[in-house]
């Protein structure tokens, strides 16, 4: 089996897991969650408070930069354990539907040379009720709308 065939076989295996609903990717840990002994996502109470605070501050009008400064002032380490947070990390956190108790898989795809956003090129898979939500759908949707509004205002 050559490298291309091996890559295609791996991709096919991942897609099969997505379709069957038993993908380990759906249980991938992110900030705000830990894995229990069964490999299931459970909320981490300290990090959950931080996630909610970030969403609240964004909706209150704080910029990504102001949120990073606020986290640093509060002495809250980043998900990687660093003292400084970065804007990109905050932006990704605010865009992660996992905080609503859902998981969307195959948001990006590999072209071989790069990862690109999957805008309908291949199926995406949504898993609902896989774990406890940290924020409500209402808050998540409000943040996504605010992000759109701010990007239009800055011409991005």
C-alpha cells in the first residue's frame, strides 16, 4: 500500500466512525472539559467558569484583546498552561459549538497540502447530547452574530 492509498484508507476509517456515531474525535477534550474513566467528556468546574466568563465578556462588548488581558489579570493560565492567552485561542473558543453540548465533525478537510474549511465539499457530522453543555444555544448564537457584526464593522 503506497502513501496515498494509506491516507485514503485512514480518511475512510475516520468517516466510517463519523457515520456510525462512534468516533473518538467526538470525545476530544477541549478547555472546560475533562475525560472521565470511561473516556466521556465531563465539565471541569474551574474551567467552566472561565468559559462562561469569556462568552459573557465578549457579549458585554470586550474585544478579544481585552479578554486576554482580563484573564491574565485574574491569573488564569491558558489551556496550554501559559500565563498569557492569545486572541486566536479566545476566538476559537468562542466558535466552538462543543460548549453547547454538540460536536460537529469534519469542519475542515485536508487537501494534502493544507487544512481548509469544509464548506460542503464533504459531509459534516453533528452529534447532539454527547456531553453536558457549558453555555446555552442562545448565548452561543448571540456570540456568533456578534462576531459577524464585528467582522463587518472592521471590514474583515
